[in-house]
C-alpha cells in the first residue's frame, strides 16, 4: 500500500483548502491507482477513516530556459493528484514524524 502514495502535497494552496474546507488533504499518487486503492492506502498509512477521494491527472508542461549556449527545451513530469476527505473529527499530522 505504501507504493500507491508517492508523497503528501504540502503547498500553500493545499493548506488553505484544508483550513477552509476542513479535513481535506492532498497526495501525489501513482497514475494507475484507483480511488479505492488510494482510500485503503491512506487509511492504512495514517490510521484514519476516509469519506471520499477526488483525483486529477496533470499533464506535463513544456518548458524552455535560456543558457549561455542557447535554449534548452524540456517537459515537466506528469502526475496524478488525489484530494482525500476525512471524517470530521480526524486529522493527519505530516510533521509528527520529523
């Protein structure tokens, strides 16, 4: 189950969503993971009860940057994001294991 969740999504925007909407957390997950697999992985990993899972797939974007030798083009990594809603009385503390 640990191989389904790649990392928690700790950004300013996700923190705002968690504060305003309550008990919502974001994770970067494997692209082939289903909502049921994500739900069971979060429940097992963080010992919480998941109410719902919403997923989004982000495509990689083309990027160009200039260097001394000219321009270098590349592409950012595509990823899948899962927004997990927990029961109202539960929280996940990402900083407790640090």
